[in-house]
C-alpha cells in the first residue's frame, strides 16, 4: 500500500500548502480535511462552528476523518489545526498506521499567516485566545511521530522537499 501521512500543526502554519506541494512532488492524492468536511456538509467550517457549535463540529470532523482514512486513496491528508488534539482522532490515524507530521512554527509566524489569510477561523478571531490555544496544544502536537520546524523564511515548497527527503527516500 502507498505510504500515507497526515499533517498537523497550528492554524496558519501552512499545512494545506505543504500538503499540496508534497502531493504534487510524490504524485499522491491530497485530501484537506477542512475541505472534505465542507464538501460533506455543504457549509463552510465557520458556518458549522458558528451555527452548530464546536462539539458538533468536532463530531463531524471525526466522522469525515474516518471516512477519508477508510477511503484510502489520499496519500497526504492535511488535518485541521484541532483534529490531532482529540484522542479519538489520533486513534483513527494510529489504527490505520498513518504517521502524523507536526509542522511547528512560532505563534507570531502562525498569527501573521492567519491575519493575511482569507479563511475565516472561528477559533482564531482574536489574538489572545489564539495564543492560549497555541500554548495549550504544543504538548499534544509533539505526540506526532515526525516534526519539522517551519521558519519564518521557509517556503511551503521547501518544507515539502524536506519531508520528502526525510520520509520518502
Ligand atoms: C481549527 C482549525 C481549522 C479548522 C477549524 C478549527 C482548530 O483548520 O479545522 O476552524 O481547532 O485549530 P486550519 O488549521 O486548517 O486553519
């Protein structure tokens, strides 16, 4: 079976861009979990969280993650920033033997990307709550099997190349 990996890390670190480059380089299918959720629910992530609440969103997220994993065609899965923080989602990935890669950037770097992005992120609408979430999550992200540091000057192309060199060659 083709090697599969999942990318995790805080909002704004560049999971989707790195996943896109990596999938292109490795000629693998890439699935972005947030996008898969939006396709399944026909609503944006922000509409789900704002309209149905965070718990309901997390239930949908786990269900869609399971479906993506069971489908088996995606070689690269970019998770949402909160996906890996739930034990049940880590179990889904573990059961399918999909290693997780933590893309780590500083909070300020992530925040800069969040503010420049068009994506509406309900959990990052104000800097202080985003920083608190960032601090709380570091100890969980570091449970990932692999770890790559995204420096302020590194491009997602370069990060994808590093992952390819270290994990796929
Ligand atoms: C979330 C991150 C978002 C999205 C949702 C919740 C989080 O994805 O899944 O808004 O809890 O960190 P990105 O990390 O792709 O922005």
